[in-house]
């Protein structure tokens, strides 16, 4: 099973288990995972590199390290940019409100930065969404998921009636929102999570399966190879 883990990756975000300091002459534009051959494939601006691991424990550790580095850098960069933007807008003397809305937002962002700097986060890799035929089976075989979807459909129709202005008296009672089941891998916890999302309503149900070993985790990942429509 091969799928793309990350895009637009800088060299310094790659763990030493993936690439040594002697190979600093490139940036990995894409990082792919090949579970069958226990390898990470780097698509770089200087060719393709295959990094093979001895076992699944080493492979799992490597993708966890890389994922945390990428997520850490992205979040810190985004949070700093958000603070800069707020301070920039506050510099306009003509833009005022009857209360200070900027300072509490900056404080909240700073608190979030502290959590990130302490490493208080986990990496969730979005593999893709289940193909339509597997969505139906998953929901129909899972009573809790089915109830969550049914409730969300009713809420969707209520929202439809609140904004509907045409003449069809049955329209909103017949509409069916798009239902997606998104598959996530959480390497450091050796878990796979399925999240049910309903259009306009959002996340309505989640189920998580935890595996005891790295071998079992990657074996479970492989079962989704023909079931998931991947994000590219």
C-alpha cells in the first residue's frame, strides 16, 4: 500500500532516521509511505529516494517524528502570522470597537503556542474518505453511526426550511445531505479513526480502533487500500 503522507516538506523537518545530515542537498517535496516494503519514499527536487526500514516499529517511529516536526512548524508559523495580523489591524486608529477584542484573541493564541511548544498535540494523518459503497455499509452496520446520521439529516432539513424560499412544499423534506466517512491514521497511538461528516452539520460520529503492535497497525492500514479515495 502506498499513499502520500506530506507535501512541501523542508529538509530540516525530516527526522535523522529518514535522511542523514550528509544528504542535505535537497528538499523533499513529497513524502510517501510504502507499507508493503517498509519504506518511506521521498520525492525531492533532486530525484527520488527510498528509505527502507528493518521493521514496522522503526517505520512507525520515523513517520511519527516527521509528522510532529511538520505539524509543529506549520502551527507555530500560522499562530505567529495570526498574531502579526491582529497587531497590524489594531495599528489602524480608525478601526475601533466598543471593547478590546484583539487582546483576548492574542492571549488565546499565545496559550495555544505554549501547548504546541510543549508538544501537547498528536498527529492525525488524513488518508482519505471511504468510497460510497463502503460508506453505506459502515453506517448500516453501525447503529450508533446510523442514528447520528439520521439525526443530522433531520437537522439539515430544519435548516433547509429556515432558508427555503421556493414553492415546492415538499422540497426540504426530500433533500439528503452529503455524508462522508473520513479515515485518519494516528501513528503515535497506533490507532485508526473513522469520522462521519454530514454536509452543513459537520462531525457527527467518530469511532477509533487501537492496535497493540506496529505490525497490526500497518496491517489494518492495508485493509483500507481498496476502500479509500485518497487525497492527492
